[in-house]
């Protein structure tokens, strides 16, 4: 049921309460790129994509651990990855979450760096690097996340993000 603001005289029903009481559920993200070229594929990646909606607020969390059959696309450092959002947004947004990218080839947690998540369309997230790696190793410049940025992605590397945004009415 879509969210409808409370009006005088409205009855409390299970449907009305369900529209304002967040219940976490799964969504199946679709992985594309900003240009539509160099399309990646999850392959056997392990994906946890969960969201809850309370009225017009969408809460979401995403964790992807890439597998040995994941195809990262053929990007050249200029074709940002996109992940479909669970619910259409009211508007594009410069920031709707944060997260981390993890290069597991680097010992311990030194291969992690911070991400900013943006809604670049009403239905897709894009990721950009918002910090350097915690071990101060330089990463590929440009700020975007694609097959070769901020590093060349590989099996068991991970992308984790979470946030919230306003849903379309």
C-alpha cells in the first residue's frame, strides 16, 4: 500500500498501520553502469539487500561480497557502477548514504575506504570514494567506483553501504 498522509476521520486499519510501520524486507538489486556500457554481472556474489519503508522514508542496507564468477564490467575509470534502489525516490539526491569498499588482498582492514552514496536517478544509487584507504595507500583518482577504481576488483572484495532517502509519493 502506498503511503497516504493521515486525514481527519480516517480509520486505523492493518493496511494503514503497515504503510507507516517499517518492516524489513529484501530487494533484488540490478547492477548497471552510468553509461549503460561495460555492464557488470553479479555471478556468484553473495548479496544482502534489505530495506524498510516508514511513510515516505526508505531505510536501506546493502552488502555485496563478490564471487569468482563476478564480472566487474570493462570500465576504464569513467563508467560508475549503479545499483537499483529498492523504491523510487522523490528526487535525485547528492547523498543518501555511506559505506565502505574493501580490497581483501590487503591484510587485515587496511584495504578499506569510505564511500558516499548518491541517488543519481530516482531509481539508482551510484558510489564515490569519500576517503583514502585506511593504510594511506593511494587509490585510483576520480572518485568513482567501477571495474578498475579505486582498485582492480577481485573475488571476495566487498561493497557495503546503508542509508535513507525520501520515497516518491
